[in-house]
C-alpha cells in the first residue's frame, strides 16, 4: 500500500509541476498576478509530494519490502540499517528520486525565501524550475520507476553492491546531487532573466547565494568521492580522470567560473551576458554528467548496467534544456545593456582571466571525456583517454590559474597597478623560494620537476591568500587590537574567499606530495614476514576470520614500527559478500596528518599460505581532503555574508548605487 | 578604452583560450590516446611498442599465480583468438575466470604485459568494449538480461 501511495504522490507531483510552470509563465507575460502567484504554493506542494514519494521508497527499503522490485534488486534483509537508508540512493531509480527531491527543495526554498524577488522574475524562476521537474518526473515515471512490484515476492533481496556499502559513499551522492541540482537555480534565474530581458547587479545578488551553496556541496561531494576511491578501491589513488569523475568535475570548473563572474555582475554591472551563458553551460554540464553516468555508454568504474532507453531520454532532456536556453540566449543576449568599463589590469580583468582559464580547463576535460565517444560513434576505432592526456592538457591551464588567483584580490576595480600588487606579495614570494628549496634539500634533488612546481604553487596559494587577508586587516601596520577589529568587521565573503583560496593551496600540497613521493611495496607475505616501506617496518602477524552482518571477512593484522617504536596496528580486510558473490578490499590506513600508511590485503596465493599485500606510504595525502573540506567551508562562510540577507533585494536602491562609483568598492 | 575595443580584447582572449585548449588537446592526443583491441583485432593490427587496452573474457582455467606470488598469468579470449597476459600486482576484486576484463599495457615478446587491470563496480556490468568485441565474435549474452532472468526466477 505504501509504495502505491509513493507512486501516486509522484504522479501527482508531475501534474503539480506542470501547474508550477505553465500558468506562471503565462501570468508573467500578461501581468496577471493571480496566475503568477500559483507558482509559490505549487512549488511547495511539489516538494511535499516528492518528499512523500521518497519517504515511501525509503520505508520500503527500511522494512525490506521485497515485493518492490527496486528493493529486491538493491537490498537484503541482513544489510545494516545505515545502508538500507543510503541504499535508496545507491541505485539508478533511487538516485533519480534523490535528484528530484533536491530539485524540489531548491524550488520550494525560492518560493519560501524569495519574498523580495520582483514578482515576474520569481514566477518565471519557479516556472523554469517546474519545467525541469516535469522533465525528470517524466523520466522517472517512464524509464526508471522505483515503485514497480514483483509477483510473487522473493524471500530475500540481491543486496546492494558491496562497494557502495561504506559510510564514505553513503553520503557522497546527496552532496554531489545537491551541487548538480543547485546549479539548476542559477540556470532558472538565467533563463528567467533572459525572458525578462534584464540582468542587473540585483539579479547577480539573488543568483550568487544559490551558486555558492551548489558549489560548496559539489566540492564536498567530489572530495568525498575521491576519498572513497582512495580507501575503498584498494589502489590508493585519489583521482583517475575517469569519465564519471570528469562528469562531476566539469560542472565544478564551470560553476567556479560562474561564481566569480557573478561577482563582476554584482559589483560592476559588467560581463552580464557571459555570466548568463556560464549559468546555462554549468547546468547543462550537470545534466550531461547525469547522462554520462546513467547511460553507461562510457567504460567507467561507475557505469552500472546499460539501458539505452534511459540514456536517450536524458539526452533528449539535455537537448531541450540546453538547446532551448541557448536559443533564447542568442535571441535575447544582444539586447542586454553592457555595463561598466574596465582596464585589462584590474579586478575585473583578473576575474575575466580566471574565467578564461577555467573555461579552457573545462574545455580540455570536455574534449578528453567525449572524444572516445565521438570516435566510437564515427566508427573510427575504440580508444580511451587516460590520466596522461589530462595531465598534459589540464595542468598547463591550471598552474597559471592558481598563480593569478593569488594576485587578483590585490587588484582594485576598474584599473590597477600590477607592480604594486606584486610588491605587496613579497612574503608569498619568499615562502615559495623557501618551500621549493627545503623540498629540494630534504628530497635530495626533489624528484620530478613538476613536484617542485606543485610545492611552490601550494606555498604561493596558501601564503599569498593569507598575505592578502593580513593586508586587508593591516596586520603589523597598526596595533594588533585594531587589526583584530578589522578582521571581525570584514565581510564574511572576504573571509570565505581567503579560506577557500588558502585551502586550494593545501589540496595542491596533498596532490603533489602523494603523486611525487608515494612509495609502495607489493609482495606475497606469509604470517611473520616483514616488509619495509619508507622507513616503516610492517610485520604481518596473521589472518583471522571475522563475521559481519552480511559478509564474512579475512582480517589481516599488521604491526607497524619505526626505529623499534610501535607506531600502529593495521587491520585490512577482504570481505566476501555472500549474496552478491563479490569481494571487497577494506584497506587499513594509519594517518599522521603528514602522511598515510596504507595496507590492503589481496588474494591468497595458490597454496593458501601467503597473501598478496600492498603497502603504501602516501606523503601529505590527507591534505587533499582537508583542503577540500576547507574549500567547502569557505563557500559556506561566504554564504552567511549579510548582504545576501539584508539590503540585497531591492532593485531601486541598487540602481542608484551602480551608476558613477569611482571609489574602490568593498572587495569580494 | 572604448566599449568596442574592450569587446575586441575579450573576443581575442576568448579565442586565445579556446585555441590553446585545442592545441593542447591535439598535441596530447598524439601521445596519450590508448586504443582498444580485442584478441582477434590484434592478429591483424600492428601495435609495435605502443600502449593499448586489451579486452575480452578471462579464459577458463588459464589463471596461474607465478612462483613469486604477485605475478599472475592468464589468457584473454574472444573465443576466436587468445592472448597471453602477465600482470604483476593485485588483481581487482571482481577478476574471475570467465568474466569480462580490460587490461592496459603493451606487447613484449608475444606476451601482453599489463600495467593495469581495470576494476569493475558490479558483476553484471560488462565494459562496452568487451561486449562489443564478444558480439563480433558471436558469443555475447547480455548480462543484464540474464540477471533479470535470475531475479524473476526468485
């Protein structure tokens, strides 16, 4: 009964979504307030209905209702409760449900909190949001219905893919989807603004918080996915340039560009049509990401069973959303009034450079990801494009971007003095020299040149961002008390920027450290054997058997010592899940914050007396994720900036402000 | 600076960005593209010392651990032809005889020395290249279909 209720709620949501989109669009065109106002209750009702449907599906999973096909295929009565709940989105149908849940939550948030939006803009934003909802609800109901029953009901289910039964992965999809779907808000605002034919700084202020929220959660989602790959796949890699990773990385790159170009719209009323285009592109890339993952057309660790019908459906959605909005863009963009002028060397100029480099980076990832698909369709052979390609194309773009990132905030709006900005950065320059020299000395030659570049870049980004902050609060130039006061009263967005930029430096440190200086040992070890990696002694004490709720595991015990001192006991596992007949590697990691010791237990050898053991030493690797979490926090801090809550909304006030302003504006 | 001039600058910069992306991509493609071959295609294909991907089924009964304990020898087949493969390291969790596999490496003295054997997420999943190669050899059965069959049987 409850699954039917969910199914019914989902169908109802589809019709409510139609009500949310068509009448408000007509109402906004004809200035009919009553028709426009329909959007608000409709958005809230749609969210409630979708939540009800989602709750019904969760209920079916939690009580293991095996008369529902989705539960049979992805759950098992012995599965731990956490994975019964997270298993709802651990499969295709459920993950699309999560997608639509996020979409309607964002829509309802605009309906509830967007009281001071101009009525026509609000009606149109909600209408576009409703149209996206219509597309995806149709997709779920036609190709991926999670409420289909199976008769007769089997006694137990097929269980969830064991690789997904992991706390890190349990929360990876919600963050990722919140990010993907969050960009739909920027998209809806962009399309609504195009219909209105008007983009101004007030518009940018409404869009920025949504973009920030989406960007922050997407950052977190990607970081979690990378962390999961690192410890769960048992290979110790943190990024594979896998098509599906790229699918999430492209909206992130484009979204980062959007985040920065919207600043220019907000502060200087310039780059308007470019920002609109970025909003469209970012969400289109999110949709394409969904298409790549869900269609299974690319070889990937993420590709699940293939169903061409679904792929085509999403492709059609993508074509309508992207094609339609780009058509609208080409009709309306030329009518947008160009705004403030600026010299090439200026804050605006720096943000334009940021945008160009980010777009170029997005383009290289895009080409590398889709080229194999293109060749395949043209019947020109099957190829794969791997890490070497992306390292050769992405890094040359990313390195100047990080260099410029530090300088940009020192430049003033309209026109600036590059020399003066660089002079103020001397501390960061010194830090780079010291970091590179120390690395070269400690590592005796320093390893690959790229590693020294990476270390220098990390120092530049981290120290440079802090220098900018110190400069802004006049640290050491005035009394400490005074500086403290300034810091406290600095806008939250300035704090957010410093945190996010500095943390990118930390991530670069981690990426460089582990890529350049990781050491590994792969050997067949018998109990009692020892292996030595990076100055640590690993003694293999033996293997015991462990019973889990839905698996059996071999658990190895390793005692790690350094210079005779005991450091840690590591217990990696090899789990066999009986229902899915799959084995997973649960690596054991000991972290000292400066490096990780990583042990993965492999297959037993032919005669069963020894096991293949992989031991890694990953220097600096934790900083990749510390930096990632920091970047997300930077975004969230920026989100709490008071101007997004107060003062922002009124167009009249903004109109007077943006006219002839010459004094340096409060920096971003 | 006039509006027109600024627009020209922006356009120039944008083209520069796009141009450099294309140039980077094209140069990188020359060295870094990895082709995929099935054992049958390998019979006619000149691969030389190039890195490529080999895909097919792990032949039943062909998997042998070498005395050093960490090297595995096996044969990849598309039923028409087979290729000897050697791989040093830990195989992915889902590596099994009779299952689809994709390995990356190069030919050395008639043996394919794999640098990497690709992991899969789920056992119903067959890499598209492999299913294609098997279809061409005429032995493909859709794993998704057989999986739903078993699901229905229950």
